[in-house]
């Protein structure tokens, strides 16, 4: 039978062999080594040859995996500066206080996580002592994405540093009474400490990549030189299963983001058990990152393993380490020396001989304690290699033991992620292991004490001196005293007040026109950050390409196919537009980085991210919560919005619910404007609130969500009636009355109804207004409801004020006060959207909306299908009036038949 390996095609087979004899000699040499020294020796030589080829710049496919050993040999490890013994003492105090904080909180039932920081303590401490630059360093310092479950250790360090008190620690996860600490990194809850919310797994690594990329963007555009800032993302190996964790790896390598380092804590465990029980997560991640073009540094084994590797003259130890699955490594952590001798060493005669040279204590030291992520020297070597590597981002794969130093009851146990406390005896064992000067008498009534060597102790002085040398405390969030951005010229907004005359304009185009004017502003134009996920032409933004340029670190190395056209595709190193390709998640990560630059870098940037509304809140709502958590500011624009405005696109594109999801986010100000002048008014006020001078009581840390439509419609002039601007911003104003609209109502005492419409629905409402008057003798006033959500929030605040004994009338009730007849609300979204305000409307209430799945058809057919077209509005209005006895019941039946409903 033919050997299958002999007929496998190779890329080289596609090329003529210039010297078949030489090729045969190389192959014969390999065969000879395999026969004489075994296949393992042959594989070793091949790997070393490929590594040499790569080092010499010979173009060959890269090895995706290396041996299961440290990337940096012990002999090549640099000497770490500083006092390692002092750093050991500091780390011991932080380990103790992190465990004490969670254990003391357990009596209140608030939970917490101990094991994660226990495994990662040296990964953080080495960085804090030698690498992480604070806010006083060059540029903006470093950006730290802390693993969410490790927060107790970060609090413990801030306590040692004097930034937190015992009272703070005792209020871990108890925030309601003040002086509390949030469970996880959260800028909105602890804004002086945390910069980035990271516990929604997968979003931290994605955001870190785009933060590093945005740092380059700021520098390239001349906004601020932040080239000295480094982004560090601390991640769990289990977290890497989240698709967002690896979604942008290629972007990071493609753009050469060597200002970025991932530190993956490979403790081999996730929440319920092993990350890769039957496989090796480190090897899998190495291949994934190497394949994406990252520099990979593995720090797997501690110094106790050095002797074992020196004794491994046959390579048997390295082979065995490579083949043992992670779950078995976890088992070794909990078993005695006899078991390890039999199961690990006993599988290979060469290893069995090696084991005879090792004492039981040596075996237990290696398999229970000695990991690369638990030794300062190993971690320092990995970090130094990362920051010195140029041309690509680096990932450090650091192997640790989950629950390290917490005792046999914690280390490597499957359940340790859910274990919230240690017993007093376990704490005393931990104290002895860490050599902490805490006496038995300090355990009063069974309560574990916090430990602190004293504000003037050598440990605290050393910690503070190291941080001072690196630019101040970390992590830290800076609240900059930024001068308000000057308001753009009024003419940019006022031009929309005149309307479009006889020209039909979609509100999407109106928004784009407004932005084109705003980016030309001499004072603030450069601060706009247009973000689009490969749909700029859909939204009419291609005219911005040649004027603003698309950001690319390489500039434009080719001649664009449309170079001879006015609106050609232009990339530039200092380009202003971020065109992310087909990735809403990446675009949102861009937006978050830009929207928080006012804090991260002390530079106010004005991002607007325009996207298919269906692919915004539905697809990336978790990141929009992250945006709110991080106190981001800017404009999200849901284009081609509504369930019936996209002709022929079908249910996957038909957004009938984004305002419902947006309403759940307290930081989102959600608007559904109908007219161009409403958009201008909202954007103008948003710039004032977020970037100018917010009014007393206004939170500037909000973001705006505007829905805009691609349906060309006449854009009317802004009504001159008083209170229109207030109504636009608060969510409701009277657009016209039956009389001002010029409709002819025959009877002087004609029945009257109030028609409320939002977004594109206002146009069907206006048609219904004419039909009601001309065909049914009904007078109607038309109201533009720019924000059902803001109306509801105002009403909720009024209710809360009432409970405090304050009399306050909700705006919606005040606006509709005295309006005659019932109210009929119409939107191109689910009825749930307008129904948000129903309980605060004194008049009889009814609503129409586009509930259910979307469908492919014309706009008119879709609106008839959902019962929101003008004729359906007429029938619904007549039915509402008939119930009140103001029109005959037969009119409803007659209208249905007349309009074919």
C-alpha cells in the first residue's frame, strides 16, 4: 500500500526542483537521523533549523507551536532590578488582605473571588513594581485592563499604598451606604481608581486592542503624542473562549501594535473545571496567536524545574510535558509524590530513570509550587521581552496554579472559583507559609484581621518609591479639568431650520450633511472621529473619504481604482475616519476608546459611529453597557432605522426594537427624530452637554443614540412656536394643529384627536391628519415625539420626587395638558416603544406599532402589513373616537372597507 504521507501535496511541489539531487540528500539526511537517533531527535533538528531560517529572514511558514517549556531559557533571563525579598513581602500582604476581604464579606452573603488573584499575584506585582507607567509618566501613562475576578488583589494593594482604608475593604461589594468597593473594575462606581470595566469576559481583550490602536491614531493625527503609553490586558485562559477575545488578533498584528501586551493567566481552570481537560490550552493559544502574527512568550515553569530539564538528556521530559493533558496536570497538583512518580515519570523508561535522581520533596516542589507565573524573575523576563519586542504585539502565556498559597483546600480544585472564604485555621496556615507577622491573638471572635506593616514601613516606602519612579499610582483614572470645547458656528445648525423646500431628503443624509459642516469647524473639527463598519457608501458618507481620509498606519501604498473620481477612496497615516470593515464589535471598541479619551488622555474627542440600526443594540448591546460603565461620550447613529423603511431587505435588517433595548441603558439618551432640524437641535445640545458646559444637575457622562432613516422625505421648516427646542430635547412638542395645517374640517365642533408620531411615522401621521379631516370630518393635532424614552425617564423622576414630598408634573403631562380628545401614538417600532409613557397621559390612550418580524416588500406594503400606514391610522383613530361616542360606530366599518383593510 502506498504511504499516504508520500502523496501529500506541498506548496513547493508547485515549483520546479532546480536540484533534485540536493533535495534527495537533505531528505536522506533526515531519514538517517530518524533511523539512528529516533523521530524525536529528527523533529528537534527540524524545529531548530526552521527557527534558524526564521532568524535569518528566510521566508518559510512559521512554527505555530514550540515545546512546552519557557520561551526564555534560564541562562538568558535578565536580572530583575529592585529588592526581590521586599517585593515578596509586599505580595504576601496583598495576598492576605485580598483573601481576608472576601472572607469577611462572606458573612454578609455578598460573594467574591479569592482564587484568581492568588494565581496571578506575581503577574500584577511585577508589573506594578517595574513596568506599569502611571499618569504622571510621559504621554498618558499605561492603560491597564485588569482581570475582573482579580479585583480583591488590586484593592489590597491600594490599601497597602494608603489609597483605601479598612472601612473600604469591609464594604467590598456593599456600595449602597457609601465608601463601598464595586465587585469588579467599574469606572462609574469607583471613578478615581478604575479606567476600564472588564468583567464582561471577552470585551476587555477586544477593547485593549482598539485602545492600543486608538493611541496610535491620536499620535498619527497630531492630537497628542501617546507613543510611550503601553496597553496591558490581563486575561484568563478560560476567557479566551469568548469570540470577542480573539476577534481582533489579526488587526493587532496587521497594524504592528507593539504598544500592546496580553498577559494570559493560564491556571488551566475556568469557572466549573479545566479549560481544556483533554488538551493543552497553552499550546492551543500559542498556535492561535502565532498564526495571527503575534510574538508569543511562554513562562510555564519555575526555577525548581531547572534541575529536571538539565537531567533530561534524551528529551523525554519535554515530550511527556507536551503530551500530558491539562486536567492531569491539575490532578498532579493535588496528589502525592508516589502518584506523580508512577503516572508522570513511569510512562517512559528514560523518565523513570530520571525520577530515581529526585527526592519526593523535589517532585512536590516542582509539581505543586513551581510555575513560571509564580516567580518574579520569570515574570520580569517575560515582561521585559514583551516591551522590547518591536513590530508586533506580544502575548505572555504564564502558567499558574489557581488558588496558589491558599492551601490544599483551594489549589487546583474544580470548585475554587465559587469558594468564598477560608477558615481561621486555613488563614493561620497561609500566614505561616507567607511568613507574615500576624499573631493568633489578632483573630478576635474568629474574625480574620487585615494586615498592614505600617504607613512608614520599609514595604510601604518601597512600594511608593517604585510607583513614584514609574509615574504615580496605578491603576488610576484621571479626571482632567478640561476647558469646554467651543460651540461650533451656529450656521451649521441653523441651516436646517429652513427645511428642504421641494427637495426630498432622508434624515440619514441630513445627519451626514451636518457632520460634514461640523468637521470643517476650525476649533473642534479635528476632534470628530467618524466610525463606520464598511457601510459608508450606504449612508452617503463617501464624500468624506478624500477630504478626511481613512486612517491607516501604512498610508496608501497603492493607487486606488477610483483615483480619477471626485470621491475616491483615500487612506492616509493621519486619516480621520475609522472604517473598520465588517465588524460592529470592532467599531464599538473604537467608539469606546475615542469616547473616553477625555479621561484616558486628557483630550476630548467626539466620536460618531453610524451603523445599520438593526446591527447595533441587537448585536453589540453588551459593549454599549461597557460604554456607559466607562463613562463614554459621543453619538451612536442607528441608520436605515425602523421596521418598514428598508425596501426589500427582510426581517434580518428590519429594526423594530432598538429603542426598547436602548431604553434599558441609563447612560443612553435615545432619540427618534423625524426632521432634519430636530437632528440639528439634538446634536447641538449634545455637544453642549457632553463637551461644553453642562447645566447644573446634568451628567455629561452620557451618550446619544439617534435613529435616522434612508427614506427621502420633505423636510419642513422648524416651527416658530415657543417651546419647540425644549420639546425636541425633552421628547415631545406639537408640530401643528388641525387649523395651522390648513386642513378643512366642515363642522365647527368636529371631534378632535391628538396624533403622536416619532421618526418616519410622522409622515404617515400627517397624511392621516388630512384624511381624517377631508373624508371623516375629524380634526387632529400632530405631535412629534422625538424621544419616548426621555419622556418616560422624566416621568419616573417626577414619581420619585413625589415620594420625597415634592410636587412635580411630568413633562409629558404638562405638554398634553388641555389637548382635546384621545391620544393615538404611532411609531415604526414595537408598540412597547410609545407605550412607555401611557400611564402618564391623562387622555384616553391607544398606540400603533410594527410588532413581529419584518418582511421583504415595498415600504407601502410593509406598512399596510403592520397596520401603521395612514389609512390604518385613520381607522384606529375613528375606532378610538367611536368608543367615546364622538363618531358613529359604522364609520369604523366603512373606513375599513374603503381602505381595503
